[in-house]
């Protein structure tokens, strides 16, 4: 027979343990880390182009039907590995960190789209434009780039002198780090599209 007093004492201890594990909102606010994202830029555009070409060539070879995977793939993989190794020496990793909702929205207000930009986007069926296409992207880079840090002048020079593809990659990463949610499923069952939520 179970002693009722012992059972109650055990339950009380369990309840205390549960309370100790519960986080207060202060704990949550202190522990929440801002989103961060990284992106690598190869400083030699010719080498970057060679890597992209070789990656496409390898993907096409793997997709061909009726050919052995080993047929011609090995040498291409070796060439691609050598290109990756060369690129690692001249690549820069940019780190972007979420600035928070209020600074982000304030930046949007400071860089509202011009009437000409809004009219052009509306006329081409592009939807609603949230920001000035010329001034907001470099301002967002300057605000969110944490390694290496950059000034507005640095970011503006990137947009003025780098390729559109590289500049847009940096901007899209900076934009995503501010807008992406941090909640994810805590188990594989949470990613199953057929599972029912209760």
C-alpha cells in the first residue's frame, strides 16, 4: 500500500521542480538571441563564374539518364573541389544580425519609396513598394552587417561598384535576417504535412 503522505510529498517536489524549469518572460527576453545569417562572397568574379559553370556541368551530368553515375563525374568533382579550394582563400563571409522590429520599421520610414518609384511599380503590376529602391538597401546593410561592420558609405560603394548579383545577395540576406521567424518544429513530426494538429 502506498503511503499517501509520501505520495503527496513526492508530488509537491515534482511541482517545485516544474516551476523551477518554467521560464519567466524576463528569462525569455534575456535569452532570446537575434537572428543571424551568413553569406560568402568570392572576391574573384571569374573564379566564382567558373565554379557556377562547373556546378551546372556536374548537375547536368548527374541528371543524364542511361549513364553510370561514375561515368565522367569523378574528374568533374575533382575539378570542382580544386576550384572550391582556390575560392576559400579569397572568399569573405559576411555576417548579418537582426536589428529588431522597431529599428527596422524606423529605417523603412526613413527610406520610403518616392512617388516615381511607386508609380513605376504600380504601372508594371509589381504590387506595393515598401521602400526606396536606391537608399534603403545600403542603409539596411549598414544597420545589420556585424562582421565585418560597414558604414553607410561602405554599403553605398558596394551597391555602386559590385555586380547586381553580389549586391542583391547581401541585401536579400540582410532583409531575410530581419523578417525571418525563429520558430521551428521541435521534432520531425512537426514537419509532417499529413500530421494533424490537436
